[in-house]
C-alpha cells in the first residue's frame, strides 16, 4: 500500500518537474568578444546651488525683523529682514524742520517782494532794491529744493533698511538673529538659486579623461540614473579637479548632501560573455565551449559585471579566447551565474 502511494505521488510530481524544466528559458549561444569597456571611478559629489548669493545689509543698525529661515523659498526682491537706525529718523525730522523754516522765510520774502513792486510803481523805492528782493526769493526757493532733496536721500537710506533677496531660490543659511547689530555689507542670509547640480572633486590623474557632455552614472550600480558632465574647471586645487554634473530632478532638500557618482576615467580591453551562459558548480564558474564535434566544459575566472547594449555581460579574466563560441551548458539543470551589482 505504501509503495502504491509513493508511485502515485511521483506520477503527479515528475510531470510537473518536467514541464517546469521545459519552460525554463534557454540562453542563446554567443561568441566571446574583446570589447573596449569603460572604466568607472566612484567618487562622491555634493549637492550645490548654481548661484550662491548673500543678501547683505545696505545700512548699519539693529536687526528688528527676520521673516525667513533656512529652507524657505524666496523670490527676487522679496523683503526678508528689516534693519532700523534711529539716527535716520532724527535726520528726517531735522530735514523736515529745515524745510518748514525755509518755507516761512520764502513766504516772508515773497511778501516783501510784492510790497517792493507796489512801492516801485509809486516811485518810493528803487529798481536795485526790487532786484535784491527777487534774488532773495529765488535763493530761498533753491534752498528749499536742496533741503527736499536731502530729505529724500535720508528717506531712501531709511528704506534701505529692508533687506531684499538678490535672486529667487532657497534660503541656505541665516547667520544672524533678531536684535543683532549689523554694519553695512554684512550678510543677513545666503540664497541659493539658478538650479542645483552636483559638484565633484576628482583626483588630477583622471583630469585628462573628463570631457564636457560625457554621461555620468549617479547612484549604486544597477539602480543608477544618468547625468551629464556640464563643466570641468581648469584650475586644480589641492590635487583635485573640480567638475559640475547636471542631473534632472536632483533632490535639493539638503544642500551639500553627498551623492555617489561614477565617472568614466578610461578604457580597457576585455573579453566578455553573456552572464546567463555562466554556470557555477561547487564554487567554480564554468562555460560550455562549442568545439564542433563536441561541447567542452571549461573553468573560467570572472571579473566585473558589465551592461553592454542592454544585455548583462560578465568580464572573463582567464579561461577563454576571443572568437570562441559559448553555448548553454547541456545535460544539467540550468543555474546561471548571478552577476554581482557591486563594483
């Protein structure tokens, strides 16, 4: 009875196994190729704003109001802080009082001029006296114009107590607080605008391989996105070349955040085969070689995984020669070599 149950169970299971093996995709044969492969250098880039401009105080005084904080978005010309200088208010009051005094003198001079014109018509005064009165009126009018202009200068200085955002962008830092005493030209906030990019510092031995417009891989191998090398700066600082990388939809939540970047720094000639034609047995890697009359199983030493024209390939360090034909390994359950994504 027990043997009957085992036989019945095998009869049910084995057809399923046979069907699963026949449904497994069999990789196509491939020729071992020697290709010029790109060598990648892993470095870290920092997220930076294209334009970093400080919003500076235009007058000296006490900071009475700060309306932004780090991370806020601002527009060009937006008021972000206010500086108050009590001396400017006093100067405005002085200018206004001076104008009122001059206007009183002008009113008196105009009265004297009118009286002089009447007296001249009766022959009581001289033309010389009348001309002096007219000159006095003109002088007072000019003095009033000068005082009003001086008042406008002081009013403009007081208006410059408003600190304005120089560009549209994100507030990166606010190094001062309400109540601080500032001198003219001190930075109240730093604004980052004009978009964000990755700034790299690459060892100078790789400088010759950096070309503007080259594609740059951002992130870990296997899950990377592609950016563009936008600019390579000609000056080498501390043994490193500075370069900028443009990346669409770059996350700019954290300025100066470090992002893994892989740069092309050269070419190397290497043999590659499709990764799905490599099998592993007892810890060793093998490929099957078509030798015409028969198929030979050959041990190989694998190198880096490579993506070539959309197909996962693997570098062969030893065991094969260019031109040989690699075929699927026969008479074994297919177990392809899983290419590591770590480089």
